[in-house]
C-alpha cells in the first residue's frame, strides 16, 4: 500500500511489514530540535515564543511554544531523508514509527490521539492513558519524565520528553503517552 504522502519520494515502495520490523532502511534518528536552536543552544526567537499566541501554539515545554508550521518541516526532513538498502537487517528507527502514526491516521480518518483513545484506551477502561495530558489533567497530577539539559533546559512535566514528538505537537507514532500520577501511586502500593 502506498500512502498518498509518499508518492514521488524515495519512501514510495516501503512496505508496512518492513516499517513495522524496522527493516525499511530509514535513518535511525533525525535531531529535528537542533535546527530550532541557535549556535549557543538557545531556542531561536523566530521559531519560539514564551507564551501561546496565534501561530505559536505548539507547546514543547513549560514556557516554550513553537511556530505551528514547524510540524511540516519535520515531515519534510523525514521524506527527504535517505533510504539505506539493508535487506532484512533490523535497524531501529524513530522515523519508521512516525510513518506508522500517519498510516493509522490515513486509514482510520482520525487523528492518532483520537484513534488510540477510541480503539484502545476507552474500551480497556484506561482513563488516564493518552497523549497531551495537560489538556486533561492538572500539572501536579502528571509525573515528570526527565530533567532535560540539551534542548528545553528544564524539568519536563506534562509535555512529551521525546524532542521530536514535542516539536510535532506532542502526538507521534513513536512517542508521547503519559500516565497520570494517581495510577502510578496506586500501582506502587501493590508492592
């Protein structure tokens, strides 16, 4: 199956099987966030704002909002990245799973976060699992994931710790799920 967004690219002949098995020959990782930083490692002011405002609503961390159209840049970089012929060799790639998210959206006709919520989390009664936790929970009910020093320079809490997924708006096929703190606290009481 060729997905419409792949036509005319070097990704047009990738198979779902090879994508799922990390045998598609895609580059393992693209450090999208590095392009958004100046030479000193500071977020570029033409790409970021400290507060959400029109055109800058993609929250990548507390007090850091990316220009909305940068999501298109991510896809452009993925689509332009090389394919390395590798036969049936396993090479883990985040980019394979970026594609899986797009495949799910294309086939289901729903944004990824809605599809997984409706198809998995609600039927399994997983009320606190999902993307974009700040839209559903108070910050203090969300477990911090890391203190990050290379990009956002802060404790990451409520936004996805994966830099690429954060730049993509917090929803991607390869990263971004959160559990509410309450579940983790109750789970640890079992031991």
